[in-house]
């Protein structure tokens, strides 16, 4: 698990084809790697990857076909800057929101506009993810925990403050860039609870009727 608070920016050093998938070599930059071990998890642009080796000032990780099909990792070129975050440990501050590192889909930046000292990004999400994106809710963009400011169908806005711009890859992001999106974890599980087989539900369990009756879903 992660928080969406980026700890360092790294760089893609190598992308090696491995029988239909890839092995990435990542320069870790200022990421604190002293206690990272084989098998540990590191979020790379919001994608939870397993460390399979070390070297060249960073680590190596394999990327499966499933991950390639759902994220932008397969599109990255050598030298690309990457957002990095180590997995949570007991006692860690949860400064962002609960992030699994399991990307739900790829979005596209539609516009970048100056907004005071911050930057407002407008993004388009895949249609099947739009229902999970709520105004003032949380979303993870390339591993960065951000607050949704406005939603219109599958299009939503986020505001990025100067500090976040300075320490993440969003500082150079422009319209047209594809980004990894992870929607709020609780929203996904809530939907699954509601959709579960009605006949198998015990009395008093969560249903659409209960939510509608208590004002959570409009009539």
C-alpha cells in the first residue's frame, strides 16, 4: 500500500524485452533505498512493482503483460522521469490517501492552465472509471494523490500546488500526455458490495434500496 505522496523522482535507465513483457531498470534518484530488499514493492508512476534486483544506483523490476495493458509503462522511453514511492510501513504518515498501486486505467491531460501560483489540469478518464470520480474526492495520477475539483462526465479537474509541481513529473506535463489513473479504493469496494448477489445478502445488509432510503442515492 502507498499514500500517493511522491518521495523522489527517478529515471528509466533501461527497458529490456523479456518474452512479451519487460524488465525495467530504474535510477532511484534521492529515494531512500538503504533498507529496500528483494521482493519489496515500489510504486513507479503509480504502478506497484516488485524489486527483482539492484544496480546502477537503483533497482530492477519486471512488468507483466497485464500491467502493460493497463498502464503507460510500456510507452516509456529511456531517460523518462518517474515518480517513485516506497511502500507504507507501520507508523508511516498517511499524508495522501490509501493507494494500492493497482492502476485502473489510462487518462489523458486535456489542458494545463496557470491558476495563481498553482496549475489546474483538466483530464479525461476512461468512461468506465467516471462513476468513481467525485468532486472533492481523491484520485491518484501517475502515483500522485490529488483532490478532484470538478467533474463533468468523464472529464475532471485537479489543482496542483507549487511544491507538488516541483517534486513530481507533473511540472513538465502538457496537454496530450497519457497518465496512469487509480480511483478511490473505497469506491470500488462499495460498488462491489452493492452489486453482490441480492439473494445471498443477509437481512440488513447494504443495498441500493438502503442507500436510497438514507439519502445516499437520489430518488
